C-alpha cells in the first residue's frame, strides 16, 4: 500500500509540473499576442501621422473629409497600360 501511495504522490507532483509548464506556455503566448497587437497599433498610428503630414503639405486640414489627388500622393499620373493595349 505504501508503494501505491508513493506512486500516487509522485504522479500528482508530475501533473503539477506539467500544469505549471502549460500555464507558463499560455502566459508566453498571451504576452507574444499582446506585443504583436501593440506593434500593430504603433504601425497604424505612425501611418496615420504620415497621412496627416502629407495632407498638411498639400494644404488640407486634418479632419476634413477629402480624397488626395494622385499628384498629391506622389504617384504617376499617367494611366497604366493594361489588357490588349499594353505594349
């Protein structure tokens, strides 16, 4: 009987170690997920600041609901040749 009780205690201790390991892995996963979300938010805020700066350069006001022209975005103004007309 003592052997069975000892085995049960050893097994219970092993389960506690496994549960602690699983909890640690879950905590690491959640921390990684939070860090990724924070990075996404920072990228979005940076992009928004860049958009506002570009709009300010062309004389727009922030909060004004308007679309920047192609020239203001600094992209090519010539239409791209596509389809059968492409050379």
